[in-house]
C-alpha cells in the first residue's frame, strides 16, 4: 500500500499538457471551496463522499488528489491506497500552492 506525491510545479507542468487519458484529477474540497476556485480538468468529490463513490474512480491512469492545502488529499490518498488503488498521486500543498504558481491568490 503506497501512493506517490507530486510537487505543485511538476503538477502544473503536467496540467499544461493534460489529456483525460492520463487519468483523473479529483478535488476533495467542499462545494463552496470548489465554487471559489477550481481546475476545469478536475472533478469534485468532497472527502466525505469518497467511500461511497469508489466505483467512479478510474483504476486506469493516475488519480491526482488535490484539496486546499494538502491535508485532506493526504488522507484520501492513504484511504484509496488501502483499498487497492495503486495509481494515486497526492498533490503537495494543494490548491493554495498550485494557485500561487498561476499568480492567483487563494486563501
């Protein structure tokens, strides 16, 4: 049981050449956070809904898990790895770190 990590900069570079065949970007924040700022390429699955939505997650390609600052995504990454998902990648620093690279002030 393990999962990988990706830095905000490496994730930003990957997103610049993104195609759905690479996998899924799962945003585990709440709807109000998502409404404030989100990545168009991501899907919203608040952390507390993940256990009931495992069948919606691809086992093909990578699952990039992102939240506000990297805490919830860490928890979800661990949860998914325990359930046999071997393609999980936690985005370090979350949307706050990623948004900073794009020049967006995210709190």
